[in-house]
C-alpha cells in the first residue's frame, strides 16, 4: 500500500465519526429521500459523492489556493450555492403537496434532479474544498512519495463511506417518505419540512465564516 497504515486506520475512523454526525450533506440527502423516494435519496448521495471526487482532485492539484489568493472568489461561489439552496427550499414549500393522486411517489423530486442538485450545491460550497485541503493532508506521509496516489486512496475511502452512510440515510428516508406521501396532509408537511431544511442549509452556508 502506498500509504502509511497507521494513518490509514486513523483516517478511516475519523471519517466514519464525521460521516455519522448529521451535517449539511446528510440533511440534504435526507430531504431528497423524503420528497423523492429511495432512488432520489441514493442519487442525491451520488451527486454529493461526485462533487467530493472533484474536491479531492482539486485538493491534490492545489487549486484551492485560488480562494486564498482571491478571497472574493470564495464569497461569490458561497453566495451562489446558498442562493440556490434557498431557491429549492422556497420552491418545495410553494408547491407542497402538488403531486396528484396516483402519481408515482418519486414524483416529488426526480432522480436526475436529485443527482444534479446534490452535485451542484456541494461543488458550490467552497468550504468543502477548504475542508478537503485541510483534512486529507493530515493523513499523508510525504516520505512515502507518490503524494497524488495517497490523495487518491484517501479520496476513494471518503467517497465509499459517503455512499455507505448517506446512501443508507437517503434510501431509508425514501422508504419512510414513500409511505407518508400517500397521505396528502402528511405529504404537504414533508414538502414544508424539506423546504425548511434546504432554506436552513442555504442560510447556514451564507452566514458561516
């Protein structure tokens, strides 16, 4: 293995703890699963994981230095991501319970939209790039050489754990949400709750420093 075994174990344990602690990604996947069903929850996870792969590549290439060199770039990207999340939340609340009787339970959010939204919102969160830049290097041993390969190994583990934890949350939320959505009054509450989660995430992204 082109990586320090002790650091690998430590990285895995630390990442598992971070993954099972509810955060923006998990709440986003939960909302997609509740509104769109198990497939939407799983594809939302895939979207988040895709963006994480991009973040790992960016971290390995050192391109996140752009945010340090041009601070306004950080603010602009963060604002766009926050505004998009708030927009999704407002739309979910405005169109709460709008699916018609007999429509498939996944009608609240298509799998394609869940994937693209998960990817876009995470890509537009420069804090994720900053986190990756700060987190992954702690578990890399430069003395072993092939630093890019060490980044790749750690990134693959990170993405796999993303699928395992958040994917399970999305599928479970989708199954529970599918049962609840058959009841119109509850379905409206689900949409309102999902919208509230998205708006809250957007506000959090906008105000965090």
